[in-house]
């Protein structure tokens, strides 16, 4: 192959491009990113960047390398699989011999285009400027992102209310761990409202919840994401019911086409998180170059979040049922190493404000023995 084109500018796209080089590909690699910025990490956007503790530059990733062409402001609008070409907004056609689809997802919005969200660097910068003059905030959505945004708003001194259809984090974490997180949220002075019938956004500052109306200086929408697959509509590639791009166990989509990151649907579901994006980027590159001899992508379910004084790291499948084993520390002190065992012999390990190397946490999730406490040596 003379030229491989990667569509997307996120961590999945950059990882795939760099992995092509690592795997020995010496042809042309072109990355097409619709954003005006060089590649960056989304992880600090809802935390340090939004709070103003970290600069925008701190979110930037290392440059992809001089042997990789990275085009900003290059938005793909159409794919011709037969002709092997990507069409951009200005009508330019970019030919390829191999294609990596890593266009990620965009924030789901409740009112069309005017919602304040945190998905891109520009989103975080725009919201940060609004928060600077605000005294109160409503966060719609109680997932990881919504709770991190709520925590940041509260740290800035705002009165904060989180509104969701179910208790925050319940669908992600399960009742026990979600309950722990919600208790910490309330202890931090963040109000939580559960509205099973949903809400109506009445304007820039007002939300209707049932018979009542809640007001705030800022309303932030954090109700999930939508895969960026509109440009694939007439390509003939298979999309699932939610719009995700269907890929096989080796990240293959069609002959000469692989995919990675938040855009990908495997076995009927997307797994939009950082670790998945990185691992799929590597697997997609290997699959592109090595075909049938490439190893299948093996999911690495590792997640983390920082919210309301809790640093939570999770290795294993979610959600979790029932109470956990307490392997170390104390739940009452909100500093503990926990483990849930599942049917079939698998497990999920969770560290809550508990220092443990990620590799050891993943080992616990895979069933490794509990690490022994550090031993103290006494010199006579």
C-alpha cells in the first residue's frame, strides 16, 4: 500500500497512525482531522482545563511525527469505498490504499445546537469563560462526564444541581458503587435530582422538571454522545441501530478499511473510553498491515474518574451487582480496594482513593492474588 489515510484527529486516530509506523509501514500516512487544533487529550477537559488550573496547551498530545502528515480543518463528508477516496467539505478528494476510520463521536444535545457541552477543546474553553461569571449551574446527566463537570463547577464556588433520569452513575456502576459516589457528591454540596420523566430545557437558564422549574446561570448538557458516522451514510458500510460503525474482532470493516475508537460498534455496543480508543488504534493498524495473521482486538475494560473527592479506578466489566469484597482499606473512610466476582470466574477490581499501580489493579480484575502489604525492614 502506498498511502494509508486516517480519518479523525483523536487519540484513537493518532495511535493508529503512529502504530502503522511501529508495525513497519513505510508508505505515506495522512491524518485528516476536522478540528483546527493539533491532537489533544479529552481527559483533562472536564477537570483542570475547565477549572482554569491547567492551560489549553497542557491537553495537547505529542506531535504525531514528521513522517506523518496531519491535516487540521479537514472534515470528511463522504466516503467512496469502491473508488477508495475520502471527500472533504471543500470538495477535495483524498485517495487511499488503506483507510482507518476514527472519527469518534460528538456530544448529544437536547435542544439542537445551542447547548453548552464538554466534548472538544473549544467546548471546554467556551464553558470555562461562562463559568467565570456564574454563581450557579445545572448539569443535565449524571454519568462520568456530568459528575466531573459538576465537581469542577462546585470547586469554582458555584451552586450546582445534577439532574438525571436515574440516580447518577447507576447505569454505569451499579447500585453499590453509584451509592458511594452519590453520597460523596452530596457531601460536597452538590444537589442531585432524579427525574424519571425527563426534563424540558426552556431556555438558556431554565429547566422544567415535572411541575417545577429550576433556574441557573449556566446549564450544561452531559447526556452522552453520538457516533460521527453521518459522512458514511452512502458508503455501504454497516452501521448499527445507534449509528456506530460495525467492526469485527480485528477492527475490520470492509476490504482495506479498519476502524478504531468511539465510532466503533462491536457486538452491538460502543465502548467510548480512553483505554479502548488507544488499544483499538493499535489493533486497527496491525490488522490493516497484517491481515488474517493479526491478533484479534482484546478489550481492556479500564476506566477512571475523579469527582467529589473520589479518585476511582476500575478494571473489569460494568455495571456491578451487590456489595464487594473489601481487600484493603475502609469503605467508611472512602479509601478502599474492592473486588466484585462475576459468574464465569471473571472479576472487577476497583480502587477508591487507594494507591495501587494500574498493572496490579488490572491483575486483580483478572483474578490475581491480593497484593501483600508493604513490609517494613528494621535495621538492628
